[in-house]
């Protein structure tokens, strides 16, 4: 019978690994857990001029800040914007990579396949600061290459980043452009795990590409599709601060302002620290519930677990 090793024996053998992990733990505590002390500001009428003493001297107002934000018309619109943009990103971020993966899987030319995969994947490694500048240039209503092509076809130029009708579609499309390469690789990896004998048997039975995809390919990667979808639900309140902050403007706040940018403006620009902290805490609590639920669903439907 195998004897259970004591904690002392395990620590004696693995102490170098724990020492290597120590700097990361210290950084995590400093930058992730200590700032959580600031949550108390959401329940105070915080006075920033008091410095650190403000945590102890500011007046406690209970849930008044939350009542205030829930009564704000802007907050309701921002919440709707966040949900709509995030949902559209999740849906498009699954469908587009899935279609690309299915198309690339049918390509037999390895050089072309690898080159195409690399080109699609490259934007994923670029920051939104860089991509934001690129999009501002190519979508410019006066000199952008997209509007140059539109006007050449006899149509009026479109102000993609400055129109309430187009800003959400532009945010979703640009997010898919940047991130679809990542999910595409996941789906391509899942496609390689499908037993090729199933395709050979289907061909013998006279099944074409469409029926092979419908009855073999899609069922074969269904767990990965479910996994990506369910995990995406945990980020339903994260509509992308970096992207929106670099692409939106006051003209399109009504359709493009999201919770993260709203918190930034309330706290950093308007100096309403208590209110902005209350909004941020509300988002964090809901996000935590959604993430916990998504991992539970991922374990149930896709047999995925992190612990």
C-alpha cells in the first residue's frame, strides 16, 4: 500500500518551486489584493483631499452611492451598451473563427494554410493602442482607404467611428478582426483530433463535404464550441475597455459607452471616487457570479475544469 507523504517531506522536496513562486505571489498581493481595500470607498462620501486618512475620516453613507447610480439615466444606458456590445462580440467571436477553421481545414496546400493562419493570427498580438491608430486611419471619412473605396463606388462616405448607427458594428467587427485568430487555432486543434476514418467511411457512403461537416466535423468539435461559448459568458460585462477607450468619442457615448469607460470618466475625470467605485464594485460582483457560473456550466457540458 502506498504511504501518504507528510507535508514536511513534500516541502523539503518542492521548496525551490515555492521560492520561485514567491515573487509572483508578492506581486499578486500588492497589485491585486491590497487595492481591494479601496472597496470601502463605495460606502463612503470619500474626500480625496484627506489622503489615506480619508479612509477613516470620510462619512459612511451605506448604500446611498448604489441608489444614486441605479437612479442615473446614463448608468442604465451604459449597462445596456455593455451587454449588447459584449453579447455581439461573444456571438461573432465564435461564429467567425469557427467558419474560418472549417474553411482552412479543407485546404490541402500546407504553405497557403499556414500563411493564412499566421496572417489571421497576427492582429491578436498587437495592442489596441496600435490597432486603434490603424483603424482611425483606414476608417477616416476623408482619407481612409475604406471610404475611398466606398466613394469610388458612388456612395457617400461613412463615419464609422463617429456615427451612432455604425459604432457598435465597428467595435464588434474590429474586435473579431483582432481576436478571431486565437479561437480559430483552438478549433483547428480540435479538428485534428477527429478520427479521419469517419470521413473515409462517410465518403464511401456517398456523403459530400456539407454532410461530413454537419454529421462528423461539428459534432466532433462540439465540446470545444460549448467551452468557448460558456467561458465567454463570464466576460459578458467586459466589453473591452482598451478597445472602446481608443476608438470612441463623446459623439457616440450614447451607443458605445461601457461600464469600464464610464468608471474611468467618473473617477479620473469627474473625481467622483465614491460613485465610480460603487459602479466598479457592482460590475465586479456580477462578473464574479457570471464567471463562477460559466465554469460550472463548462464542467457540466464540456467536462472542463481548472481545479
